[in-house]
């Protein structure tokens, strides 16, 4: 069974009944429950479709944070061949929240930079829940500059609640590191495609997402601050995160309308966590299309197009 979110209870109940009936039917006592199973499977699928057709921004936030949702390393392992990770910022340390390196996408060289949240307690602690420190962003800058030097396109995978706000990170220049990484994105003379695969949190996300093409999964979120932090600031009450999520327009559908992202990547019904491989394959198709659109542009044209894209945000609202 899946890890169900609170709003998925009707589906959870139906799928629980299906599992019990399958156990009954496999008991060898000659009871035929196949018709009842088919009926419940149809009801379950219909209920899932009905739920996901009308998700609220807060429900999309829950889906974007789902523990079983595919993370950066899942995308790298399925999309990128011959991946060679590179570590360290050549200044202070390695940051495991940021995955970076070179590999091949469709047989062509590509630099990959992404934020990894981890999938269990041990890996979440190792990767600091995807919250990068300054050395992570300086590592990203190093990889981007290396990619530009050799004329290799860059793919970034965004999935972070935000940059790490700890004292040590601030002492080592977190704000400056984020700004330098954002600046490097904007000044690259190679194609840069960013995909928001889960959470796109504030400067921690834009630092690797100031791209020629910004793609966003259907149930991902992208915001200037997390709903909980926004509620704490506005009302000193994090439980009002639902209200902030609605007000901030953080969904892919809203952001596409504002021109902040370029394309919405559809997810399997019920979210990417229900079919991770299918979600990654569809994402790969959209990344392939984005790189194809950029392949004929020279360095100056890529630079000019990227800058104009970000300068145009909000002008037609």
C-alpha cells in the first residue's frame, strides 16, 4: 500500500478493501471475488482522479513533499548515463545536499546539478534534507563554469525547502553564495534547463533555476518562502500555512500564467510518487524538447534570451 496523504483517505479505504479481498480470493477456498475487486478498483481510480483534478495549493504542497516522491538521485540514475559525481567547492567542504557532476543525456554530454533530500532517515540527515550550505552553491558555480569552459549544456534539478539557515552557513556567506550562483546561471553561455521536481524554495531554488527553460512538475511548488514560514511571519501561527499557500500562488498552473515557468510537466494520476519511473520518463521527454529548442543558439543568443526572459516576468500582469 502507498503512504497516503490526509486528503487521500477515501482512496486509502477503497484500496485497503481491495487488498483484503485479494487475500480472501487467494485463500484457496473457491470464493470468487474478481468482480467485486474490479468494481472497487474502478471506484478507487475514479476517486483518485476526482481528488487530483481539484487539488488545493496546500494539498499540492503535501504532494510535492511526499516521502515516496522521486528525488534528484532517482532522476540522475534513470535519465543520465555514465554519471561521474564531482565533490567539493575547492574552498571549504563538500555539501551532500547538492549533487553535481557530468554524464550523458541521450548520449550527449551534460552537466547535472541538483538538490537531494534523501529517502530515509539516514540519507535525509546525510543530505541535510536538501537544504544546501554555501559550499553547495559554490560547488554549483564551479560545475557551471566548468561546463561553460567545455561547451557542455547544464541540467539542474530543483528540490529544496530553502537554503540552510544555520549560523555556520550564515557565517560562511550564505546570501553571497546564493547570489553568485544565481549570477552564474544568468551569465552562462551554454544551454541551461532547470526542472522543479518537488519543492522550489526561495533563494535556495532560484540559485540553480535562473535558466533558459524552467520546467515544473504538475504537483510541484515554487515559492519565495515556505507556507509555514510565511504564516509564522504574517500571523505568528504556522498552522495557517494553508491560507498562505492559497495566497502566494505557488502552484505550477499559477506560475505558468505569470510567466515564471515555461512548461508544466504532467505527472501520473495520483502524483509522481505512484509511478516514479513513469514520472521521470515524462520529465526526460520535456527536458529533451527544451534542449532541442536551445541547441541552435550561440552563447550570446542564449545569454540574451535568458536575461530577457527574467526581465519580462511580471510586465504583462
